[in-house]
């Protein structure tokens, strides 16, 4: 399946990812061939599932179950802060990009399915709008952006992920 992706499509997606990453204060892995392989995996997953799930994780094919691993995944920022790269190493810190730091292997942060379901239920129970707030507060699960409105925005204005990546915060 990945072989059906043209080099031109990979180049276009890489340019888009680079532009979006830099605009958001992120950096793509400077190893062009490695990054091209990751982009090829993202595109294969888009063709396979209809969304660009992390190429280094096993997606279920159910978007709702895989929201946390749709690129950029929910684990990117903590991985960058702690290890200098995200799990698949598509995103790296500025010092890794510049060659001043070598990223270390990133352990899997994604909980097993049963734990993810428990956490989801816990979040839905814990999220009660405190009295006095006119609107619920929505939080982007990727970048932490908060907004108070009736519904989450269609696209996060910070990291550009779609509305289904938001959770009710309060």
C-alpha cells in the first residue's frame, strides 16, 4: 500500500508538515530519508484508516479509539520535553534538530486499551462545569489550548488538529 504513494505526494506532505511544525514552534526530524519513511507510513495509514495515525503504533481502525495517536499524537509534547523526540521521532526538539543533542529511545506512553477506556470514563465523570460559568471550557489534548464556548473549535488555532481532539476541560 505505501508503494502507491508518489514521491511528489511525500514531498508535498513533508513541506506542509515542516511549515505547520515551524509555525507551531516544533521541528521535524532533520534526517530526510528517515522522515520520508515516516511520512510514507502516515500516508499509508491515511489510506488504510482514513486518518494519519502514528506509523509506529498499531491503530485499531476506529478513529474514536485512536484519537490519542492521530498525528500529532497526544504524547508528542511530553515526549519532546523528556526525550528530545516524539515516539516515532517525526518531531524533535531544536537542540536535536541542530545536532547538539542526541535523542534517546522513547518508551511507549500510550496506556493499554482497558486503561485508556477507564481514563476516558474518569475524565467524563470528572468534567462538571462549575456553577457560574456560562460556557464549558474545551482543552486541546495535543497542545493544551483552552477555549470557553458552546462547542470546541473546528480546528485548534494553535496546533491545527480537528475538533475531535478536544475534551471538555471544565
